[in-house]
């Protein structure tokens, strides 16, 4: 064993010793030094766009002319029982003696946060905090407080901007479940991988009269993220008697991390040949209405709407869409290590990918029959919670050098099979939007299915859009029974749909 390797191990052990001596990491809170606390996180370094929302305050629901006494983020963190996580993280980080130790520490602590959120969502070991166990938002806000701590940390050793960024990325990915995916090997099991998303569209919404408060969109959660927490590490006995193992992770609602290869680096290793290769890979996100949409076509075009970090690669110009031939950022670029071309090309990667999910079986399985309908459910069939529809519409540029658009198969029929087969995209066309639009949900479906194709796999892979759960009884309450009922119903039916995929993988 080299002396360098021994010193790295000792440094990591020292940092983890500090970590284990502090408050257990399954509880969480503000990741700041606070009065009398460690001074190593006292810098005034600017926070990221997402981290800047940590201080945002809602109006008091009982009296909107007054602000809430605490920030929304603190309400989420304490409501999830995570109020001790931040101080513990700060103390442990301040005790890290080297970059090697800090790297080991942030990966360990990020995974600990993810596993704590999973345990809470699955009610293993009790449910702390006063928010419903199904709530996905405490994980999101606790993660942001921790990355803010890393951004303002002043260690006792030299730390470059690149090294700090790498630490933040390592923590971020670990706290999304991207490092703890663990499938059993062998042919007697089925391996199903799924993704969810962070909350998004957090800016704006209904406002009150209280000075210094923000709109109520900050309350948003994401049922796909809640589904990932509910299913991660679970098993399911398939129709043929085998055991399906479900592993899950969550994705950021930012183009930046997608372009850096977050999805490919998570999914790709499990699509390579080997004894733990996945049998199905499904991406899930939130859409609208009271329906699950099974997206047929995913488009390469992206970037019209801003992400949570306000990144927007391809905004409209004077009300007209940009063309990828003019702005290459309008098309998703696959990172080179996963088969992306060195130079931009309109044809490599392709403009369109398709689902290989078992559409017919997912629709005929009647997955919403056992799910209680939440208040305000608008799906016309009263015997199910939500409908399940083969979503075949898309919009293309028939001529890649012209902004003229054509939308086909719109609206998609709700009956299956449809009386008329859907029209596929024209050969040589350029995508404007897939069935799931041209935001990051469509992009997750595109990247996942493109990775399937480039690996030469024939497994079920595709995208599921859930109903919209942002339904509150009052304008500024942070949670209520209606909001929770929608999340519970969506998560339950999404789980049933994933089990149908497992049955047919």
C-alpha cells in the first residue's frame, strides 16, 4: 500500500469520525454555521439561483398581509424532521483535514440524506416531522442548504473553484440516489431502473400583501420525485414468479446538469454488458390534468423554457422559435463519453427516439382501479383514479432550415388501440417537441431511450408523464389533505405502472 493511499484513507476516516460523532444524519436542518457555530462557512460567496430561494418567505395564510416567521425552506426541512442534518453537515465538513477527506465525506453524507428521505417515504423506522411521509420536498430543500454550505465553506487547505464545484456535484449526485443503485446479479431476477424529478416552476404564483414575501409557486413538489422515493430499493413479484428489484434516482430540473451527463452517467453503467444489466429503464415526470401519458416520441430539441437555475439554451426570438442549424444549443448534446459526436450534427444523435414500453399492457392493466380518487379528479371514468393514454402527438420542423411547424396526432385519442395508427415524424424532419414537450421531462426520455439504442438493447424504456398534483385548499398553506391525496394517488398508480413494466420486461 502506497504512503499516498494510506494518507488518503486516514484523512477520510478522520472526517467520517467527526461525522459519526455529531447528530445522526437522518435528521436535517439549515446547513449554516449560525451564532456561535463553526466559522468555516462564513464567507459571502454568492449562492446559486436555486440556493438563493432558501431565504424566501411566504405570506401567512391566516393573514396574507403578514409574512411567515420562518422561510419556506426551513418549514420544509423541519417538517421532514431533517432539522439536525445541516448543523451536523457543517460540523463534519469543518473537521475535514484535506480534499480527499472532504470528497469521501460529501459522498457519504449525500447518500445518507438520500437514504433518510427514502426511509421516511417508505415509513421505515418511523416518520419524523409533521409533513406527510409521502412529501418529496424536504429532500430538495435540505440538499440545497447543504450545497450552499459547500459554496461558502472556507477549509484549512487550499481549494480551487474547480475542486469546490466537483465537491458540490459529488454531494448533489449522491443525494439523488445516483451512487447507491445496487442490483443483484443473475438471470433469475428482473432489474428495473426509474427516475423522478425535483420540484420546479418555483418562481411566481399568487402573492399576498406582506412585504418581502414571494408567490406561492415556491410550494410546488413533484410526484415523480415522490414516486422515486417510494419505490427505491423495493421488490415486486412478477407474473412469472421472478423478483423485480426497483432502483430509483432523481434528476435536477436544469439543462446544465443534463448537458454534463447526469442521466447517462447514472443509467449508462447499467446498460453495459454484465450480470447487473437493467431489464427496463423508465423516466418519469409531472405534466398536467388527471392522466398518465405514455410518451411515444421524444424530441432532441430543448431549451425554450428556463430551468430551476434560470438556464435557457434556446429561448424564442421575437416570438419565433430558434432553429438548431442557427443555434446548436437548441438541440440536446450527448456527452462524448456516451457516444456523442465531437462536432455538432443534426443527424447524430437523431432528432427522434421512440418508446419501447409495453403500452398495450400498461393501458389494459387498469392500474388506477384500486386507487382512491383525490378531490377534484377530472378523469371521466369514475372507476379509476387516473386515465392512462398512449400519447402520440409531437411537433416537427418538416424543413430544418424553416421555422414552419407541423403538429401531428393531436389530440391523441384516449381509446386504445386507436382506430387510426398515429403518423410518425417525417424522415429528415427536425424535432420541435416530443409528446412530452421540449422541456427537461422530454429530455430525460430522449437521453434514456437514445442510450438504450446506442447500447443495442431491446429492453422496455420510455417516459411516463404523471398528472399534476399542485392542488392546495388555501393560497399559502404549505401542505393540506388535498395536496397529499393527489400525491398519494399519483405515486400509487405510478408504482402500479412500473410493476406492469417489470411484468413485461
